[in-house]
C-alpha cells in the first residue's frame, strides 16, 4: 500500500480541507467583527482601512454588505475606500451618498 493511498484511506485530505475551510471562515468572522466594532465606536479611519482590505477579497462585497446590515446605520466606512463595493452599489441603483444624513454611529447604547 502506498503512502498516498494510506492517507486517502484515513481521510487525511478530507479533514485537512475541512480545517482549511474552518480557518478561513473564522478569519472572515474576525475581520467582520473588527469592522463592526470600529464602526460602532466611531473610529472611521480604522473602519475605512478594514473595509478596504475586506473589499479586495473574493467574498468582499458580500461581507461588506453583511457589515452594513449588522451595523444598522448605513455604510460604516467610506465608500471611496472600497471600489468593488462602490461598483456594486452603483449597479444596484442605490443612491450614494444617501439622501438624508446618517447619524454615525446609529447605535448609542
């Protein structure tokens, strides 16, 4: 029995792939949490930096829209720092900047 067939028999590749996916998911959740905390504390510089890094990733626009939804105050970052997300907003036909001022941060508890 060869070395690779033994690894396959013991499901080493499948478990390794599951660990890789789990680690990626934990990293995404951690970055999203950091963005939300920075936005809720009113640190727009940190929020812009985190949003720019998240936008460059494969699932960037999706994770940024989750951040907007979770923050409940509109975009907690400068749209100009996220070109991919800005293009998605323009494709959807949403008005940007918003017609009324967003009170930042909206959550004041």
